[in-house]
C-alpha cells in the first residue's frame, strides 16, 4: 500500500512565454520577444503536489498517493489547473478572487519580466470537520505556503496544530504566511526567509545576538527551531547546502555545486523530497540529505522552467535524471549513500552489482559499464578481505579491500562502493534494496540464491555475459607461473 501525503497550501498557475529577442521596440527601449511556445503548469502547492507524486522524481516503485488541500477559484485558469493536476486527489476550499497567475516572459533561458495577477486567494468556507478528516488520514503532511492566506486561516491553523502532534509535518514557509504551527517535524525556510522570520520572532534565548541581522547563518536554524517550537529546522543555503538543527546545534549538509542561474522551484523540490523520504520511513537527517541532493539536481536540470516544458520528468533525458552524485569527501561508502539517496529522491533507478574485483581487468570494466547503463546510479557491493579469503583461498585477495574500493571509485561508471563481510551479498542487498541487481556469468537469474530476495521488494535481476578470455583467477595463476604476458 502506497504512502499518503497531504499537501496543504496555495495554488498558482505558472505560465512561461518563451521566444527569441533580437531587437528593441521602436517606441521604447525594451526588447521585443517573438513568441515560440507557451507552457503552463501548476505552481506553488500545485507544483509541490506534483513533485510528491513523482512527476519529477519520487519514491522507487509505487509513488505515494497525494491529496492537495487548497483554495481553488471557479474560472478558466482553475479549470486548466485541475486538468494539469490529473492524478492528484483535490480537496478544494473556497477561493477569494480569481486564480493567482504568474506569467514569465523568457528569452535565451532568462526571464525578462514576470506578470502577476489574480488573487488574493484567501480560503473561504472551510469545513473544519472535513479538513480534519483529510489530514488525519495522512502519513505525512506538507504545508506549501505561498502567501495566499491559507496558513493564516484560523480553521486551517487549528486543524494543522492538532494534527502536527501525531502526523509528521513538513512546513515550507512564506514571508507573507503564518508562522509554522508548534510541533512541525521539519520547517524548510531559505536563508532570507529564516532571517526575516527570526526578526519577527525576536532572537530570544536561542542566541546571544540582539538582532536577527547579527545571527550567523549557521545559528539561524537552531534559533528558529526554538522560536517556532519545531522538532527540526532545515535552512536552505543555495550552493552551500542546508543547515539542519535538530537539538542544540546546526549541522551543515553540503551540496554538489551545479552550473545554473535559475533556482526557481528549488525550495518546492527540497520540501517535497523531505516529505517523500519521511513518508518512506526515512529519518529527518537522511530525508534532508536526500532533499539537498534533489534540489541541486533540479537546479542543474533547469528548474521550474525545465519542468514546465517537459525537460524534467521521470522519463526525461539523461541530463534531467543524472547529477554529480559524489560528495566532496570521496569515501566509497559515503559516496554510495549519497548517490542512492539523491537518485531515490528524484525517482531514478538504483543499480547494484557485486563481487571481489581483486585484480581489475577489461571484463570487469565491460560489466560495470553495461550495469551502469541500466539505470541512474551504480553501487558495487564488494567482498571484504576475509570474505574473499574464504571464497578464493588463503592467498587471496591480491589487493586489499580499501585499495580495491579506491580503484573502483576511480571508474566513471561506479558511483559508490559498499563492503560486506558475508560469503554472499544477500544481507547487503537487503539493506540497499536496489531496483536492479546485476551479475556477470553464464548462468540464469533463477539459479542465483539472491534472486528471490531482490524480487521480494519489486527489484529485478539481470545476468550479463562475461567478456571471453578474462578472469582474475587466470591472471593470478599466470603471474604465479611467471607468464604475465599470457592472454
């Protein structure tokens, strides 16, 4: 049964008018844009709901069921919104005014002007009982505040306050919205929002500084955690990553630098990834780590504009699915954990293979290349030195496990390495649970002892034929015999 995420927030209609601009207007010194395409899609909480549902990445396997609670107007733009939200269960509240619309005119990848109309979008006629029932059925609640008024509505706030005590709640705040209710699991402001919020609260006893402007970036999260009465606060800091405070101090979770100038929608991607990971049973730390990676990948792939024109999606091009997985510290196990979390956060495919890899040879390289081509990230489950000795004899391995892992990490097709000490990889596989398990050999998948385990979580097993004429044992035997040039 899939997890159930309820997204509560303000919905917008985002439109991108894209074209080319090669001349100035004769009646004013402004660029003229020759329109080529108009793309529209839900923004605000609507975008957050789509992201939770896996439209640009989500849980491996069955995506969560998503319910959107939001004010919706009765106009043509709202009809367009509902059509774009197909597959999302909608619990509509009354909406004050026309649908809020943000129209961006873009040329050469840059936004020239944004036009806002509609609103204010304040909720009307909230049925407190019906809202409480919807929230009560959630596994995780994501509050996506876009300043339209839903988080200031007393009925909505009362229902959220009562629910936060028993249901994990992620709150993505807005400067014009209400403060997060006490007991939120994770609150996700960016640096500017965090500093403004602390200024409204006053620095209080969480920091010795007199004003919010004096509080260092790495202290904001803890100060707000205390001020809001939240269980944790993750302050996103752009290219630096995120500062996560859970108790007492904040920890910086670094991101992978990306080359992009349009971060639009990164906050929604971050908050949605946290909610999805929590719904899958992740801890706050692992969920925020995955969200940091997911937000970086989102920005690198082109952000909200790329999502609206279809360049970001579950089946999109490689540029929209892949990102630099490895963290700055090249520890093979940390790299594996980071790569898998980032890939699962955006709904990619995790591939794993395993073996001793004692003396690397062209057969290994070919198997690793073909395995990596099956998905978005490849993790190698590597037999430890003790495991290799039990399997191959006391003279093996020739190369120690740390060096073997380092050599594998030097290959472009390997994203991480996990060392296991058992004689077969089943225990390690059960921890990793890849989408695809790859083995090289001349046997069938049904003969592998780990095949039933992999299939138990919906994974599949692929057997790749070995490259003829290459084996580690053969190489070792030839070296021992002094015939190192033999094939």
